[in-house]
């Protein structure tokens, strides 16, 4: 059989550039070389596109010469990246300019199948504020939160009287601890936990480095950090949930990737009925936000006097694929080994593309009124 040409895209202009390189390493390693012809496509931190067998090596180490710089457009992406036409794109670009709908828009214009969510779902899931608005509208429980813009923060902090009133209002509503997050970020980049007003201000100053809109969220003390992997298109399935036990006070960037001390429990130590409810909410939110292919759905789960409370934290449309990432590990615990999981994602991408091609994209008018 003729090999399927798969363009694996990685790197990117975001704070998750390095995580993307590690994810891409795992994806490339585990794709079946007998079935797939892999074209490495890397995006540098300043937005240059590189294509060739040494691309991943170059972005990681600065070494390697077997690649070329490409001026990427829709036609190039579809027809000129490899010796043959690209059959499917596997994007592993985490964060902004990759997971937020921008790269997905390019792939739509190129008319090429691609793994993962489309433009709308990618953009909404990347934006924590919009995601919470939509989930809240459908009565999916999320931690209480407020948001403001970077320009509003400049006005707030510039007036001592107004700042005091503003801070007291947030403290009364949310209470400490709070989490301060850039609305568009992943891998906990720019996220801080604030225990008092001084830490709150410091956390906001950190968050505005990464985005123009800021989310402040109530901390759910004593909650378990639970994750579920979702796979599918129109009829998605949810994996066995896993619990993350972070090495730091919360699952920040260092706890996820650097210190190597965080632990996970798969399956999560929860009652069967709670697991079923978590899986149901994961699928419900995935369908609500028009997910496709894959997503990792994160929860905060807490046992209270009146029973278990399950808070949806967020959906990640391009979850990590590193050796320690929860998405492949949860599916492995559910019976899908890494290579087969990647194959399933490629099949889902091509199937969704074929379904979309059946839709009409033009309208035959009764009269040529536009001429």
C-alpha cells in the first residue's frame, strides 16, 4: 500500500514551544513508519517555517542541516511540503498561534485533513473566558470567576482608592486562595496562585505578560485534580480518568515538565458513579464546544457533606503527547497503546474531512444578478 503522507507540525510562537518539541518527538517516534511517511514541519519562536528530516533536531539543539525554510501558504501546505501531496496534518503546536484556531484556519484554507478540533472549537477552548461563559450557560459547574482586560488593570492599579474598592470586591466574591490566569495560555504558563492581596497583584503582573485578558478564579481547596481523555468526532468516548498529584502547590509548569516529581494515579481513586459522571460531563462539554478528534478535559473534584462536587476546569484541544503526558497514558490504561491512538486520530481526521467535503460550498442562483 502507498504510504500516507503525514505532516507533523511543531514548535510555534508561544510559551509552550519547548513542550511542543517534546510532544512532537513522541508522536514521530510512535507513528508507524511502515504506514506513514512523516514530513517534519517546525515553526521557530519568531515564526519561521522549516521543513525537512533535521527540523526537530535543529529546533531542539541548533544542529542539523537537512531542512529548508519555507514561505508557507495554503498551496504550499497542501502540495509542496514533501515529495508528494500532504494527506493529513498532525498539529502538535501547543498554545497561541497553534492551538487557538489560527493554524486550523490555515489548514482549512489549504483544504487538507488535520487532526484535532476545528477553528471555532480551538479558539473557544484556548480562550478560558469564552470557554467558561459557554459552559456556564449550559449549567456545567465551573469555579466562580471574574475577568478584566490589561488596559482596565492599568486604570485600576493607577488609582489607590479605586484599587482598594476593586480588590475588596474580588476578595468578598472569590476569597483566597485565587488563581490568576492569562485567558489564552496553556501548560500553566503565566498562571499563579494568590493567597493574599500582595500575591494577587504580583500574579496579575505576571499574567499580563502573556495575554491582554486576565481571568481570576476561585481556588477550590482540597479538590482532587482529575483529567479525562476524549477521543472521537460525532460520537466521542471518554477514557478512564486519572488523578494528578502535583509536586508543587498546584500543577504549574515546573511540576508538569521540569522537576519530574509529580505523580499520577490511573485510574483515579473515585467511586464508580463519580467516574461515570465525570466521563459524562467530559463528553457533554466536548460536544458543546464542537470538539473533534481529541481533547483532555480537566476537572476539580471535591467530596463535600452533601456529596461530590465536580467542577469543569478546562478543555485542551491539543493535549501534551510527551512521555509523561496524561492523554496517551489514560488511553493506554483504557486499552489503546500510543501507536494505535495516533492511528485512530489520523483516521478520525480524514473521516471528518470526507464528511465536510460532502457539504455544498456554493449556491446556484436563479439569475446571474451579480454579473
